[in-house]
C-alpha cells in the first residue's frame, strides 16, 4: 500500500511537470502509470474481498 501511495505521488508530479512543459509523451506515460496504479488497487480490493467472503467469522 505504501509503495502504491508513493507511486501515485510520483505520477502526480510527473503529470504536473508534463503539463507545465507541454510534453505530450510524458503526459501519456503518467496516464498509463496512473491506470496501472488504479488497476493494481482494484485487484487488491478484489482479493481482500474474496478473503473476507471465505472467512466464516467475517460473514
């Protein structure tokens, strides 16, 4: 989770710098990186939800 948060901050900085410089390629790279972070979080959420579904005590 900490690595994901650090990555998100890095992507935000990269996107801001790309917008300031008008660098389209860097902006696309930041967007792809952000999509990878969102996908990773979605997979993590799904796996944690599955663990909760299998646990008798959690319902």
